[in-house]
C-alpha cells in the first residue's frame, strides 16, 4: 500500500498529527499495533492539561506545552472534547524551601505561562479546604486544566478519519527501511499473523515507548527511551469533590511527589509513581506503588478517602535520555520525522506537536491544503446533558437511549451503540468503556459486562467467543456450559 | 405526573415481599420499578438450592423462591414496570409526597408522585479495584456474581482454570458451579482466618470436589497481559498483610472475586437518606423508615443478609409500615430509643425503636465482627440486664437476632438507650478469636 | 476404619469422627448434639446431594433453563447427572416442575425445571 505519509502509532500524538495533516491533500495512513486508538501511554496518565511552568525554558517541552494549552479551548469546542480549566496548584510544605516555589514561578513566567501567582495559606485553604496542614503556600496557575485523554485522542483520530486518513489497527510495524525516495514498512497483522507492507515518502514516528526502536532502524543518531511506570488510584465520584484544583507537590530531594486532582468526569485521581522498568509492556500495578501513593499524597492533601478507590492502573511514560521531546526530521534520514520521547507534558503538548509535525511533513511533501476539510467532530451524545423534553424526544426517536446499561455511570444503550457505529468504533469491552464510561464506575463492569457483550455481538456484529476485553488474546469467555475448553465448536449448540 | 400511594424501587425478593405486604395491608395504588428484564432480582441467577427453608419449609432454588413471590404479586394485580431505571427520588414541593424520576425505552423519562417509597435496590459486589490487588488488568477477572450470571443465565463459561478469592457464599457456590460445568477450580483463598460462608457450602461446594480452602490468604499478584495467566497468593499475618516467603503461584485463566457485598445506596444518598457507615445502608427505625419521612428500606439495600427468608420477612415489615404511613401519616409524636451495639455487635437493624408504635414482638438483627465461641447475647435497658442468651458459636457470616417486646418496654417509660452486647460466658473465657 | 467429617448442622462445624466396621457405623465421636450423630451416619453410609445445573433452551426468551434433581441422589452420581444433560436442548416454554429427563443417570430420580422460560412470542 502506497501512502504519502505513514504515521506509526495512534496515541494522542499520532492522532493529533494525523488530524493536522488531514488538512492537506495527501494520502495518509496511521498504523497502530493495538486493537483501538488510545491503547498505550495516552490511556493511562494524569489526564491533565498542564499550564507549562515545569519544563526548562527554551526546551521543546516548554514551548509546545504552553502552545498546546493555549489551543485547548478552541479545540475542545471544535472537536467536542471534555475539557475544563480547573487551575492547578503546586504546594510548598513547611519543610520545603519557599525559594524553590519562587524559582518555579520564575521559570513559568519565562515559559510564557499566564496568570501565575504565589498564594498564601489563608487564601489557599479557602480555595482547597482539604489542603494538608503542613502546606504554607502554593503556586497557582489558572490555565491548568483537566481533560478526558480518551476522548481527546479519539476526537483527533475520528476527525482525521472523517478527513480521509486510513487507520490500520491491530497492525504492528516490524521494520522500517529506506526505499526509493521514501520508506518501506513491513508489518504484521496481530490477530491473524498476516504480513503486510506499506510504502510512504514520509514516515512519522509517534510510537511512544517504542519510538527509539523505529528511529534506530533508519538513523545512526541513536536515541534511547526508558519506560517509566506511573501507577495511579482512581476514586469514586463521591470523593470527586475532595479537591477542585489539580494539586501538585513541589519537587524535592524526596522526589517529584504525586498529584491529587479531580477528573473531568468527577472522580478523584491520585498518582503517579515514577519507576523505570525494563519491560515496555509492564503496565501492572505493585503493592509498593499503591502504598507509596497513599503515603505521598497525604503530604499535600489531607483525609483522602482511600477506601473509596474503585480501580488502580499503571501507564508507561516514554522517557528519552535527553530529557526533552525529540521532534523533527532525522538529520541522516530524510523524510523520517520523529515525535519521540513524548512523556509528560505530552498530552498537553499534543495539539502543538500535531501542528508542528504536520507543517514539516507538508513542507517535505509539498502539500496543498484541502478546500473541503471538516474541522468539527461531535462526540458521543450524553443524554444526561439534554433538557427533559429533548431527552424524551430522543428516546421516542431512538428508544435505546431509554435503556440504562451501566448503572454506576448511567450509560444508555444508545451511547454504546453510537460508540460501536461511529468512525473507528469500539470493538471490545475496553473500547466501549473508554468511549462511554460504561464499566468505569464503582462496580467496575460487574453488572454491565454481560449486557455490553450482547450489544457488541449484535451491533458489530461478532461472535460472543470473539469479544475481548481489549484485543485478541483477551477473550472474555472460553466456551459454553459443560464444554469449557471447546469454545466455538459448540457455538451452535 | 402519575400518582401512586407507594412506589417500590427494585423487583427482587425485598421489593416483591414489600409489595405483597403493603397490598395486604390495604394499599391500592402500588408500582414496582425493576431495572432488569424480569422480576426476581438476583435470585434469578442463584440456581442452587437451599432457599426458603424458613419461609416455605422447603429447599427451593433461587428462581423457584422468586416465582412464589412473583405469583403473589401477579395474583394481587400489583402493577410493575420492567427495564426501568430510577434516576432520582426527591421531595415534592408543598407536600410530604415524594417525586420519583425514572426512565425506560417506552415511557422515556417520567415523573411519579408517591406518598411513600420503599428502597429495595439490593447490593453490588466489591470489585477488584476496591481491594487494591496489584498486578495486571487482563480479561479473566470477574466478580463471582458476574460469572454466575454468565454461566447460569447465558450458558457461557468465563474460564477453564479458576482461582477464587473470598469464601463468601457466592464464591463457594461458584466454585461448585464452575466445577460441575467442567472448569477446574484450583483454590479458594480467604483473607480472614474464617470463612464468611455457611459450613454447609464449604462441605458441599468445596470438600465434595476436593477444592482447597486457604484461610488467611490473599491474592498478591495477577499475571497476564491479555488474559489471566497466573495468580499468586500468599498467607497474611494478623495485620492482614502478606507474609514474605509464603507465596504460591497458580497458573489459571480466571480469577473470581467474592469479597463482600455493598448496599447500593447512591439513590438513597441523593434523596438525603442518612446511611450507616457500618452497613452502608440507611439508618432505620422499627418501621424500617429511613431518616426521610415516608421513605422505607428493606433487603440488601438496608444491610446485607445471609438468608433470603429474612429479607422477605423484613420486607413484609417495611410494606406493612409503609401502608400505615400512607393511611395515617407520619407518627410525629413518636418517642424513639436508640439501640447501641457493643462488644463485637457491629450494628443493629433497626437502629431506633418507637416503644409505643412498634410491633408487639420486634426482631432486631445484627452481625458480629469476629467468630465468638461460648458467648452470650446480652440486652440491657439502660444499665439493667434484660436478657442473656447463650450462643455456642457466632460468626460474621451469619446474622444474629434479639427479640424486643413492646409489653416489656412499656415498663420503662424513661428508657434512654438499649444496649446489645456480646459477652463471654463465665465458665470459659478467652473464647473469642479475631 | 475411621473417617473425619465436618458437620454442617450449624455454624459450629464440629469435626466428627465416625468409626466404620465394614459398612456399619460402630461409633460417632466429636459431635456436640444428636444432629451431628445423624448427619455423620448418613454421610458415611449413604451421602446424597441435590444437583442443580442448566439446560439449553430453544425458542425461548432466555438461552438457559435452570434444573434440579427432583430429590437427592447419591453423591457419587453427581457428574453422571451432569453428563446426562450435557447435550440436551429443550423447547420453550418451560415451567417450574416440568420434567426435563425422567431418570437421571440410572438414579431413578427425574431432572426437573426449577425456573420458567417463556417462548418467544
């Protein structure tokens, strides 16, 4: 298959690039190893749009974070992304150096972060009554925000798809090599094992924790990525109001600390840990990690109701040795553009990375802008946001919006059907969950699993035996009663 | 807005028995709202026998027990709506009536006015996240109830080689069910030093099939990136933390969790109902009335029961009292006395009694917080010992009870509080194990 | 020969030791009440169980009907009963008490429906 541009990876970076590049007249594809978009680092992070005070002035991280943050209001409106500027706080405790906080504020001002201010304890406790008793002051950044990382990634991907970008899911790139005036990518279909090949004049490397592998296939300027695990605890919505701002800890000799934040959907999130791991698939949580979160979060926020944890998870950040994003064409591999080392603030920077990389790719390919670019995308309709009259009109026209499937998050059958039928629709339980929140509530899919499976079976359509949690190998059922091992041979029983 | 005397939220065993009793006590306009496709609630997936020994002196399966009550509801022509989700309960402006907001695919979102509401929403299972078990999050981790629904109602096997965490009755029952349907259950691990399930289930669900039960053990790791591949369990010390060096790894494709039930009270909470931090259910008086006038609660939404027979009995009480409320209005002048749980009594239902209005014989139910051997259940009116009943053994998995008599209480017009306490018998102390 | 059992009569769960002389029980110890004695004697000489399971339904509003043995059967026959219904498919409607299989695995005991499944309208 011949493309002008092939993007490796359908995380938030790859999807943002695809969306920006889809403004141009070009044949573009995204190749993704997972069964869905948003399957790697993009699905397990702090879900924060950082203000941008943290990165070193002059770094790509600083520039793209501040730019990406500024782009979010327009993007959220255009692409229907759940986003809110709740403001962030970096708190300084009595044992810490207030000078460090002031230096952080200075750094932020150099980076161009608007509205930064140091506030004292009195004002702080009025803003956040549950702030720890040891906190003396804080750096307040009003532009900090919270976002749904799933919807952000899907919004970019769906909009790119609508504008003609081809997505190849379940497709793992095994090799990239120069060929003619472009590159040849050897791939394998992860479900079937079928080998495939792509050629493209421009290859964009947005492969997350594997970005070094692809760079090093084509360039002598080697890069090295370490997977840095971050574990999180997500608390019930009843704890969602425990803080209203994103509360960071001032980095110290003891480490970077953990954040406590409300999520855009109203839960409370505590995390992350930071441990380098050798296995780039090691998204397991650990007892030490979970214990550390409980202990460390208490330094900034008191009385966190950890008994209300509904799930814990871990994500892997793609940390590059240079400690900055690596973005741009390889000096010794023309047409190979890296978007590598995208760790925090990667989610916040994604819009700006998309812009920057797409611009460079368009220059290289000499692309013209489309005249028929569709800039907007509608998210999955949440009937709870409608007036009662509008909601009833919707149910009359589409009765499936009257049936609640996930009772913890009050997700209706109509929303699940939408999640399956829309562009790049859900094909697994996790796919439905990330799009609709069905199964993301306090019972963690205990009730809705069998019901969501029935809807997938009917709507995709697919066999019950092929329904997975998150891709082939993760099948949910193994057979039928009295034939537990034989599975699909007894499908017709 | 449609108007009812009584709206019952939930058509499981509690809701059904409450409806029947309310009708038998004269309430005409009753509506049951059920979110599932049929009446009967969780009983429909509990296909094992052993239900109804107290109520019907027979051993019925769950669906058979439900059927008895469904027939009574249908025989009485009590109205019900299936596939209907209740979204909100609030007070009507300008009256004591309640406004119930509900939704289904044929009526859309609709409002109901009701003089009284009975909460009978049941409970949910504690999920893996709430247990904070470390490891991967692959396919193959199910709550025992989810697996029960898949196997018993849909005919699908969720796995072939199974480890079960938690020895509550659902976990034990599922060990047998999975075995009979062809899976291999390798071990049942229980965090506590005792099982939360009935002895009979340990013998007939585990021993019959040579399934080992490991007390004071928990899961400390789950392996498998796509589907569960192995589970590691370890012994726990008195602090319930894993003891290093005791790890045992079991290859398996499935982990079932049976680690406790939590009353589902999000609706109640939004309606302003006060909940008990111990039971997670509403605080009620002898009429099963919550802190909100005219809102009653029964069944597992009130506190998690061991036997459905007690649910039916309690629900009948709630139905009767809702009828009295509908007919007579709130008993405003009622004097209440609090029941205080002490010494291994974790809680009592009811928490408050009205000595003048209560039934002649009132059953107070409770659970103990530890296995108690050679102890007695003592009841005090203020500081005076009223009764002391020997119980050779009490376990947290089984409900206990004390009967209070209105006639007896009438002799104590100035009573401040009732205390129910577990006391060790004199002849042999040191009989309690944590 | 001696056998140890856990009595299921009450939460006490006494460990009861039964001494067998051939097929006859010569002694029961460890029980703390008469129920324990009776249980132990039955359990070592003729242990029986009610078996509950499911059978596939065709043309019904649900895919499965739950079933049980009409009375208890010898414990050793549990898996034979399961085998006997393994490949059965019964047409809806099915109601409580309907006989699904007249004689389960030569026990002389019927397997009956213990729930209801309506036919699809």
